[in-house]
């Protein structure tokens, strides 16, 4: 079952990251979605399957928000839609190949980074980065 809080945390990080990247380069990239997916995977649990699923969901939600804006800016500013695809489009012979490549390139990195985020949380046990160390029990008055 999808926990939407980690997904929204990932989307917020993706929006912030992509805003910085767009401000610096003037192009949309896959960096924001991948970093947001990693944070969603880290936030949800230590299970890589959960991390991958929530990373994918974070990427899908972020893509639903980003793509209309990217397409609008492409028509208004005559800029490329996404950074790596401006160089890859001439390599494809049919619209089906292009669609498959775009779908795989937009989903698989999000799944992988979400799973890696969950593994990173598992590896953080006992360190200062361990989320369970932030949980504080109620302090009793002595």
C-alpha cells in the first residue's frame, strides 16, 4: 500500500531540485525526480521493494506536474523538453521506440534510486544518520 507522505516529501525535494537546476541551466533534467525518489525511498522504510515502489510513485507524481510545464515552456521559449532526449530523439526510427525509451528512462531510474534510498536507510543503523535515533520517548520528570 502506498504511503503518500513519503511520496509528497520526494515530490517537494524534486520540485526544489529541479527549480535550482532549471534556474542554473535553463533546461529540465531528470535530476530532480531521481533525488526526490531517493528521499521517498529513504523516508518510507528499509525494504528496497517499498523504496522502489515509493520512488516510482514519487517520479510519477512529479512527472504529472513537470511535463505540462515543460511542454508549455518548450512551445513558449523554443527550448528542448528534457536534457538527454534532445540528443537521443534522432536515433529512434518510430514513435513507438521513442515512447518506450522515454517511459523506461523516466521510470527505471526512479525505482532504482528509491530502492537505493531504502538501502541507505538500512545501512545508517547506529550512525548519526539513523532515523530511529531521532525518535525520543516521553521524558519522565524525576
